[in-house]
C-alpha cells in the first residue's frame, strides 16, 4: 500500500511537470506566431510607405529586393487587384499567387499560414494594401478599397530554437522541482504512509478476530500521535470486551462452531445471540404445545427451515418394552428400518447412548444398507428406558461435515424440547394411570365410559360392529383361599397377558372388576369371528401353566359371554348386560364355555 501511494504521488508529479511543459510550449508557439505576424505587418507597412514614395520610380524593383534581403525573410511578393490590371495594364504588381492572396484581395483581411517541419518553421503573412488619399490621385477607387496584397514568408526557426531551448530549461527546472518535492514529501509523508499501512493491516486482522495495537512511527505530529494512542486504547478495550463476551457466550452455549473460526468474535457472538434468541422462542413455543407430536413436528420444522436439512427421521425406542415407533419422517432416510423395527435393541445409537456417524473404510452401523449415502444418528434420553433417535442422511461427505458442525446446536434444540416432551409423557402416564388398572395395566371401567363417547358415534358412521366378550376366571376365589392373594394377582396378570397376545391392537381390553374382564372386538365382521376369538382365548387360558411356587403348577379356565353391537341392541349398556347374562349362562352350565347371548337367556335370568 505504501509503495502504491508513493508511485501514485510520483506519477502525479510527472503529470504536473508534463502539463506545465506543454502549457509553456503552447505559449511559446503562440508568442512566436504573434511575433511573426506583427513583424510581417510591420514589413508590409514599410513596403506600403515605399510604394507611395517609389510608385513612379524606376528603382522600385531594387527597393523590393532590398526589403527581401532582410534577415529571416525567405520570400516577398506583391499581387494586384483586377481593378489595377484594368486601369493600368501590366505593372510591377503581379497577379495573385495563390488562394490566400485572392482571399485577402476579396475580403481585405490579413491572413497567415504556418508551415512546420522538424527543424524549420515558416510563417506566411498576407496583408491587404488599401486605398489611401495618395492613391486616389492615380487610381479610380474609393478610400479603404483593397488595391493589392503584400505577402511575406518569414523563417521563425530561430524563435523555435529559442523556444525549444526554453522548453528544455523549463522541463529541467520542473523535473528538478518535481524530484525535490518528491524527496521532500517522501521524507515528510513517509511516517504517515507507514501509519496508514499499519492501520490498514490492523483493520484487516481485526476482521478475522485478531486485535493488535499499532507501533507509532517517528516523525508524526503530536495530534496524530495522540489519535493513534487513542486508537490503540480503543482496540485494547474492544479486544478485552469482545473476548470476554465471546468466552462467556461460549461457556453458556457449551461449544464453538468450527465453521466460524478466524472470524470476528463480535460476529460470532452475534450469531450465538441470534441462536440463543431462536432457542428461547422455540422453548416458549414447545412449552405451549398440547402434545408430544406437536413438539416433534416443531423440531422437524426447525431442522428444515433453519438448518436446511432434507432427509431425517424421528423414532422412539422403548428399550424395556423392546418397541420402536417411527414419529416423523422427512425425505428418504430410515434405510435401517427393516432391520431394527422388530429388534430395536440392534440400534447402535440407542444401545450405546451415543451418536453414530458414517466412518471412512468401515461401517459404524452394520444395519444401514445404503452404500452410497452417509448417516448421522443423535440419541436423546427422554425418560428412563425411552430414547429419541434422530437419524440424518446425506448424499455427500460435505453435507455430513456440515451436519457435524451443526450437531451441537441441533442438540441444543433437542435438549430444550426434552423437558416439554418429558412433561407430555408424564401427563400421558398420569392419564393412563387414571384409565388403567394398576395390576394388569389393562384399561379400567372409567376409560371404557369415556372412550365409548367417541367410539360409538364412529362405529355408527362406519356401519361397523363390536363384539363384546365378558370373561370371568373360573373358581378364582379358591386360588386366593388356597395360595394367597399374591398368587391370585399372578393368575390375573397371566390372563391379561394372554388377552393382549390374542387380540388385535385395535381391540380394547378392560378389567371390568375383580376377576371379570371385558374384550371389545372393534369392527369384527360376524359373530362367528367373534366366537372364534373367544374360543381361542379360552383354549390359550386352558393350556397355560402357572408356576405358583416350588415347582407347583396350576391351570385355570375362563367362562365367556358374547353379545354383538348393534345386532343385539342399539344401547351399549344393554349389550354389556346381555354379555353378562351370557357369561352367567356359561358359568351356570358348567364353566369353561363360550356362550352367545340369546333372548332365551334373558328370559331365564329374569325368571330366576
């Protein structure tokens, strides 16, 4: 930068010198021309006066020759007008020599022409000879009329030589002046140029987070030295403050973004503050979300809109229950789903409770079966034994590296959402505890009452049926009396397990009270299908062996009553009562039976 300023200043001085020399040359040329014209006009006046004195003198030609011999006059001639030719015939005057003579005779205005060569320069001047009081004695013309023209060619080379010498002198003076000014200015301005260069370098360094003071050059004025010291003090304060802010923000966030290295700490701090602001807004929103699904959807929107992620999947893994549930899927990503959906314990991220990333030369996860893709899995502990796995997939290594750089901040969003998700799970657990039986974990009668309010209208709209099975453990009181209530509880748990294993997920299991259970077969096609399921349950209970203690095995049976909605009644309470009547018929007729409700059963019960 310093060299550039010096070169530019030197070029400016040279241009000034050239400009001054050019102006001087132009002025000298102009003066030479004006001097030549003045000389020619003076000579013409001499000739005019001579003509007046020698017009009738036979020595007229000698007079003109004597004039022509004057130094620097290269040629001299006279030309007459047509009026003189008509009046006097052939006189000493000649006809116009060229167009310039003709123009001067016609206009009566002095004309000149410059002929320049490398060394010699000629100035030709043609001056009109006009009628005077002396002329009208002999010529038939008016005063002021052009009678002829006097043309003189002057050699002004001497003036040109003088001018060139003057130019050399001027150029030399200007060059010496320029060199002197340059050397003087260099000495004077060098400290300022040095200061400017250092200031420029420090500003460029500051842009990438390096704040350094300036070493003050010698030769500066007191005011500039003071300004430079103020700048150094400001930079020191700025450096300490920005680094302090950056350190505290990094400590608060807990990471440094690798992509922002070698940048201004204030810019990085600004980015962190922006991200923290986004996090705060995000946290406030998820706290107001109603369900866990809404929270997951909000996180997915952040991943798409803020981080520009295109392929990712959220899925939950319950390690204790060995269940996997896919929550949200964007783009194409979960290429390992088929391998781990029935065996969630195979998921490396859930098993190791750590992130799993694509690695060169070997696979960190053997179940990701897309060889031309790259993956990144994040594991978040939601509650005990329940993990949220966020699975990202990229097409290139560059995209994978970008996710790595963003992963810590992505984790921040997930961790901010975690308490809200945990609250929603807790509320869900509380609701389930209110609607579930504590022993068997099946739904209770309270849930049945609430759920029927939504279920029955939907069944009517879809024109479907519900098969209602009412089950009762045969001789259950004897188990409690002989083996104790703990064994009785175990028998009930075994029954609930058999029921869960032999009905569909869409069916509803209810512990109706004591040893009595209810199964709602939702959307069952016919009563034959319902009876088939009931017989299957009865057979499974009959075959099940229950280890009581010390190798003692017992087997139990159940009695089942079936009623169909809406075939038997449009009122579900009546259907429940009908199933209970059918159950009573099964127990009274020998137990371990499945009985379909009929009107005869109702009559016999009423009679009884």
